[in-house]
C-alpha cells in the first residue's frame, strides 16, 4: 500500500481545504512532517484513518470533537495505491461529515472509487465503504495504527501486546483467518455435510426394501418363461402376417384396376372436345404467321400520313423564323454602333472623378490621424503627471516602512525564550500527556473488562437454558423411543397373527383335499359291479366300497382358499421390511438413549391372537392389509420425528459447545484485562512519580497553562518573525516599484515629444493636398456624378447584350427549323418507299392464304393465355390417357389372372388382429417382469454401492471429528502466528542491534510475549517494561519496522510506507543520529518512512519536508507546504 494524495478540510485545526501530495513526498523514501506543538501534525494521520475507517482513534467515541469549532462541515479524501505481481490499482476514499452539536458529527457522504481510465464507484454508503476497505487492506483500524501508523502514545502498547488481543491482531496482519476461524467454519460445514450424507445413505438403504439375490433370481426365471412364450407367439404372428401381406397386396391391385378402368372411360368421353381444340390451335398458328405482314403494311401507311402533315407545318414555321432573323440582325448592328460612339467619353470622365475621390479620401484620413494624435498627446501628459505623483508617494511610504521594520526587530529581540527552558517545558508537557493517555487507557480497559464480564454472565445464563433444553429433549427422546417400541411390538403381533392365519389356511386346504379324494373314491364305487375289476386296484371283489362323504367342498371354495393363501403370503415380506425399518429407527435412538429394546413379542402375540379366532379369514386379511398401511404411515412419521430429534440434539450440542468455548475464551480475556489494568495502573503511578521528581519546580495541575503561555510567547515571536520577513519582502518590492515608476515617467516624456513631431508632419501633408485639389469639387457631388456615369455605362452594356441575345436566339431557331424541314422531307420519301414495298408483300401473302380479309386473320388469333390453356388441356389429356393405359397394362400383367374374394380378405384381417392382441399382452407382461427384474438389480447394486459409500463416509466423519478436536481453541492459529512472530522478532533484533550498537536484542518468551536480551550485560533477559523511554522507542521502532516489512495486505499487497509520530524528543543527539542513519538506509527497501516531530535536528537532516503552519486564533486554519532540499 502506497499513499498518493490526502485532502482534508474542517478536521481539528484544519479549516481551509489542504492537499498533501504524498507521491512527491515518498519519492526519496524518507521524509519529515514538521511543525510546532499543536500545529496539526498528528491530525494528518487522523485524517488518513478517518478517510479509511471513518474513525479517529484518539478521539472520544472515535468521532467526538474532531470538527474544527469554527466549521460546520468536515471532508477528507485519501488516494492510495495497491501493487502486487498482477499490477497496480489506485483507489480514492472520500468521506464528509456535518455537525450535529458541539461535539458530535454525523456522516453526510461516503464513497470508494477505483481510479483508471474511468472512475468506478465501488461503494457509496458508509457501512459498504468500511467493509470494502477491510476487504482490500485486511486490517482493522487498530491493526492499521499499530502496524502502519504509530501515533503518539502507542509505542508501549504496541510492544506489550499479549494474549487473545495479540493473536487476533497477528491473525489479521498475516492473513491467518484461513487457518483459524475460517478453517474451523469450513471443517464444521464439511462435518455437517458428511453427517447429513451418512444419514441420507442409511435412510436410502432402508427404503430400498427386499432386494436380495434370491428374489432377483426368481424374477429372472419368470422372465425367461415369458420370453420363450413370446418367441412362439412371434413365430405364429409372423406366419399370419406373411399371409396377410400377400392377400392385402392382391386386394389393393383389384381396387386399383377398377379405378383405372373408370378413368379410361372418362378419357374417351373427352376426346371430341380435344380434337376441336387442336383444330382451333392450328388456325391460330396460321393467322400468327400472316400477322407480321398486316402490321408492317398498316405501320407504313401511318408513317406516310404522319410525315406529310409534319412537312406542311414545318414549311410555315420556317418562313416566319426567316423574317424574325433578318429583323434581329439589323437591330443588333444599330446598338453596337451607338455603344462604340458614346462609351469612350463616359470612361474618360469617370477616370478624372476617381482621381479626385482618392485625394479627398486621403485628406480625410490625415484629418482623423491628426485628431487621434491630439488625444494621445493629452493622454500621455495626464499619465506623466500621475507617474510623477505616484513616485513621490511611494518614496514617502518606503521611508516609513524602513522605520517600522527597525521597531519590529527590537520587539522580536525582547520576545525570545531560552532554548533550554523551552525544551524542558515541552518534555514536561509531553510526559504529562503520556500519563493522561494512560488514564484514558485505564478507563477503556475497565470498560472492556465490564463488557466482557457482562457477556460472560449472559453466557452463563445461556448455558443454564441449554441444560433445561437438554433435559426437555431427553424426555422427548424417551417418549419417542417408547412410541417406536410400541409400533415394533404391534408389527410383531401382526406377524404372529399372519403366521397363525397361514397355518389355518393350510389346514383347511389339506382337509379339503382329503374330502375331494374321498368324493372321487365314492364316485368310482358307484360304478363298481361284481366280477368287474376295480379301475384302481384291479380286484374283482368289492367287499367294502367307499361311501360318499357327509359334506363336499367345491372347486370355488378351493380357489378362494388358494387366493387367500397368496394374499397372506404377500403380506409376510412387507411386515418383515417394516419391522426392520422400525428396528433401525430404534437403534438410531439407542445410540444416545441407552435403553433396552425388547423383542419378546412372539409369545405375547400368540397369547393376544385368541381374540381374532372368531373373525373370518377374509376379514382377518383385510384387517392385516389395513394395519400394514397404517403402520407404514406411522413409520414415515416416526422417521421424520427421529430426524428432527437428532437434528435438535446435534444443534443443541453444537450451541452448548460454542457457549462453553466462548466462556473459556471470555474468562481468559477477562483475566488478561485485569492483568492489563493492573500493569497500566502501575506504569501510570511510576510515570507520575518520575514526573514529580524530575519537574519538582513545575506544577502538574497548571503545566498546561504554563505551556499555553510559552506557546503564546512563541506564537508572538513567530508572528513578529513573519512580520519582519514580510517587511523585508515589502521593502524590496517597494524599492523595485519606485525604480519602475521613475522609468515609466521618463518614457512618457519621450513618447509625448515623438507624437508632437509626427502631428506637425501630418498637418503639412494635408495642406499640400488642399493646393492640388480643385476648390469647386465637393464629396457628395463627386459621388453623384460617378453614379450617373456608371448608370450610363451599364445601360449601354445591357442594351448591347439584349440585342445580341435576340439575334443569337433567332439565328438558332431559324437554323433548327431549316434542318428539321430537310429531315422531314427525307423521312417522307423513305416512308413512301416502305409503304409500296409492304403493300406488295401483303397482297401476295393474302392471295396464298385461306383468309379473305384482315379482320378474319385477327379473329383467328389467340392470346398467349388462351394458347397456354389449350396446349395444357391437350397435353394433360394425352398424358392422362397414356398414364391410365400403361397402368391398366401393368396391373393386368402383375395380377396374372389372380383374384380374391372380400370374405376371404376380411377373415385374414380378423385373424391377424387376434394374434397381434395376444402378442401385445405378452409384450406387456414381459416388459413388466423385465422392469421388475431391472429394478431389483438396480436396487441390489444400489444397496451394495450405498454400503461402500456408508463405510467411506463414516470413516470421513470420524476423521473430521478427530480434526475438529485437534483444531479446537485456535491452537493451530497460535502456532502459525508464533512462527510468524519469531521471524519478525529476528528481523527486529537485527534492526535494534544496529540502533543500539549491538547492546539489545528482542526475543519471544514461552507465552508469546516480548522480552529484551541485554547483550551488554552477558545476555540477561528482562521484561520490556524495564526499558527507559528512549530504549522503549528504539525497541518499538525496530519491531514496528520489521512487522511492516513482513505484512502483506490481504496476503498479496506489500506495505510501502510507515509513519512515526513520537519519541524523538527522548533521544540524545548521538542516538538520534544513529536512528536517522538507520532510517535513511531503509530507502533502498521500497519503503517510504514519514517522521513526525518538532525536533530541529531532524528537520535539518531530512531532504524532503512537509511544513505544518499552525492555525491562527479565530482566523485561518492549519496550512501545509512542501520543502525540498
């Protein structure tokens, strides 16, 4: 990130709009921002953070009191550049605020713009701008001020960060979110997704039902039997189709032959009309051959008549044109003679008048020039007098200014303050500000402690609520589990009832079979005769023939029992599948419930089946069918309730774990806040004690008033110095103005003399022209005479042109008519010859033809449309006749005398339809069976595939849970952050060693905090709080520079600038020289460093300086100017 431009108005001491071109400041790598205390140096950094984040860190509530007391609006604009391997992008963030009351302000407008060939607005609302800035930079405002801008009072805080605050800061600075919160979120999302997928797989396996290999094989055997039957039916259908196709073709031929015969008869009826049309067509063709002779004869006759009439008309016109031509020729000759005689006289007179006109115009020009010169001489004389008076007044002002400058210098000498007293007062004031900053930090830490404690109390209440919710969920799970167990027992009861029913039906079928055999034996016994052999045993003796049974079961009853048995058998598998599904639901609940699931249902079912003995078999089957449908609906509801309970359990457990983690983190943060408060309170007391000892002659309470008096004295001295500098410039300017006025006075005198001489010359020239020009000629008479001469000349010219035009026109008209008369005579001769020739040819052709007159020929002609119609009709008739004749011949040949009766054809068609219906029924049964087989195969394969997926997903879920336990508590982020911090510390130690002549080094302790290694005292390690103010500054500076060098904004944009806003006043001259030398060496590292201070030694050393001029009381605001050595 590189700053380009900052514009600020209305912030703190800034009133008018001020623009800082950081692009020029940062070119050398190191620059300074200088100005007296309170001038507004730190406000520049406030403007930068206000533009980026909408807050000022050192202000109360981040925005209170930031607006200049004399302004009602505040605006900031910051342009910066982000560069990475892909190129550079430039952005501008703009914010404006309006005053709400004496302290508070409200946002008026906010915009983030991407600069380029076109400016693109990325965000135009305050919240959106804040989010986009955080996305671009990856830094919160606190991290930005610590790692990019180190303002007053932040060095010690930056050095002493520890615990959760340090981890969160490093996580943002080094873009470690993806290893911390983001990684945990991703892991949690994947675990939830994998668990849901596992539940889905288990539910799908349950829903597949019975897809065993035995069921698949049984369906395949049924499919094979149907396919064999289908092949036999296909053979029979093929035979009947072949017969059908033969008879169908013969029947079609018979129908076609009857139709052809009908068409031939219609053609014979049209033959007479076609012959008449052909004769008419031939007569028209003969007339068309004679038509050209008729047309030529008539055309030639019309042309002879035409040219005879035109020749008579042209001869009359030619006579009239000849007379007009002779008259125009005579008139043109007379006009030319008149012009040649009068025109030279008028031209000579015009030339004399033009010469007189030129003399008059020159005299008027000279008169105007003389009048202008008179005015110019008067103007120069007036300016000469003004210059003389101004020179005298300026001389008097110059003398008085010299006297006033002398008095200002004497007063400035009296206002000077001793440098040592001033420096001691500044140090006391700055150290008191540090103590006041610690007071504010103590208050902020106490407030944070209170907020964290309140949040912790809320979490305790949430934990208690979670315990109550958990107990309620346990009760709900217990009730749901008992409901599943009840349905399971009910299914077991139905299975026992179904088993008893099957046994009962089998017994009924067995007894019925025995009765059928006895009935058959009795029927045979009736036919037995003594001496005749028994058809069963062959015996001729029949001592005990079989007697008919008392009752006999008919075939209908046997069929009903067989149907009932199939219905009962069909219910066995659905009950078993439903029983397994309820058992799986119970197992899912027992994973957490740990309750016994009793399966001793068979004995209980056998005892409870006695109540069903009085019902008929059909009623029992109907009852079981209804019961299984109801149980299936109960299963669907139970499955949905189970999933809801498991989801609630997981959600509640997740929330409870989150609350526990937050409690642990908050407890740690509360302890850290307590430690931080105690540490800051101790540092505050030490600094106060040190201040009272060091500045015992000063009052801690009134140091601000004393500082204000000192600053007022400095301001007065500065004001006097500025007035003296202004007086020097004023005297130099007035001296130069006095010399300039003197030169101007002399120049005006020379110009006046030159103008007088030139005026005299012009007057002599005017007198000479008056002598040459005749006195009798005046300007108006001259103009009138010239106009009359021009009128006469134009009239002569116009008369000649008109006469010439009339003569030329009559000549062209006469010549044209003469040529036309000759052409008409020639055309008449030619047309008479053509007439005689065409008349002879026409008479010859008429004698040879069968026509008598021209009218007969024209009556025999036909139009193109009539000819087309007749030709089409004749051609269509011939084509149709030939077509049907060929078709009759073709059908006669292919039928070869064969015929078929309609009764035979209809019988064949009926047989084919019957076989096709049988074929369709077999195809439907085969397709249905095949679909069942394919569905079973797919279900079987799907079950195997789901089983493999279930194993893989279970293993993945276990791995995710194990990884979740490993990453719990942000330990992984802390590990990575610690590694990054070690690298930063090594770089900081090198910088600190260079600054302290290898006396100090900085390290990281076991808790991740910073400690100092004192190499000058044998490598003794001690806390950073034991460092002096100058040593703390050098250590913090080294660490901040190293951290800035490591930071990549959002992991891709390097930091290219750094601001220092304190600490140089605590360094002695030698150490200050070492620090400046180290900062100058950083120019080669593509890093710009801005130093903000009031130390004069720094101002001398830095080549580029931004000078901050303090605001004037109740006057203008702070101003900034750029100085380059």
